[in-house]
C-alpha cells in the first residue's frame, strides 16, 4: 500500500512560500494607501490622582476650522489715531478648544460617576481647578501640533518659567516627604 504524501498544514505551507519568495527577492507584502478620512486619534490624560482621566482627540480639519472660527478676533483700526484694537479672550479660546477636543472621561461627582455630555463638560470647564484644566490643555496642545505654531517665543519662555517653578515646588515637596519619611 502506497503512503499518501505529507502535505504541510496551511501555516507551514505559507511559511515555506514566504521564505522561497524572500529568497527569490520577491516582495511578500504590498503597501496599501492610507484612508485619510475619519482618522481619529484619542488620548487619555491622567489627572494627579492617577485614577481619573480625561480623553481628548486630535482635531480633524473640520473641528480645527470650527475652533478657529469660534476664536476669531475682531481687529479695529482707528485711522485717525493710528491705533489698532484687537479683542482677545484667552479664557474663551481655551474653553472653545477643550469643548471641541474632550470626548470622554471617568470623572466622579459625589458618590458616583459623572456621565460625559455637553452640559456636564460645560460645568466641568467652569468649576474645575485651573491647575487641572492647565494639565488637560497642555496635552491637547501637544497632540495638536498646529496649535503650537500659534505660540510665540515669549509664550514658550513663559511656559518654561512656569514649568521650572513647578519643578522647584515639586522637588521641595518631595524632599519634605523624604525628610519626614526617614
């Protein structure tokens, strides 16, 4: 009785074919085009308690346009005096950015979770400590590089000064903990 030939299973067979193709210089993969519609990267920012997080996303072009439209600044030029008046509202700009960027969270209020919706987001942006909002805004700006282009060198220097002050405070705080822990 003749023995049936041994046929490798599909995984083994695929490996043999891949190796043979590679040895012959034949590409085993094809690069496909990228779908640039609906790219939605989301990021979680953990707050100081390391349990609470805020989720935000990179803005797509439509959201970016909406944000820029909402923070459009009025410029008036007084031709007689040669003065220019620029109406700016950094607090409203920050709120507009965070309103568009924040998409979820695991915040608690009282004894239970606070559901994410536009009303609770508005309330959070009004009542949260500025220190917390600063943490979130910084991450949103880092993940949306085009926002950093709006920063001047003076803005960056101020940010560095703030970070250096925070570092000094944190180092003092940590050295106090280690002194008391000894």
